[in-house]
């Protein structure tokens, strides 16, 4: 591998009526994994707004 990476950030809104956050995260993981994306980090800067999932894969 050349050491080059592609990155993707997916933002999941945290809302009262959009279902469990863990279920929505699992859906994203199940969707991204088969495409070759690996979860690197999650960031929640403001507890009431959104969660950002950071993925990478070889370029």
C-alpha cells in the first residue's frame, strides 16, 4: 500500500425522535464496512447537536 488514505466524515444528528443513536451508528458501520471504510474516531463536540464518525480507507 502506498500510504495514501481517503477520509470520510459522517455526521449523525442527535434528535429526540430519530431513534436510538447506537442503532443509527450501527447502520452506518454496516453500510461503510463493505465499502472498505474503517472507523477511525468519533467526535461529539456538543452533546446536544451531532456525532461525527471519521472513516478512512486506502486510496
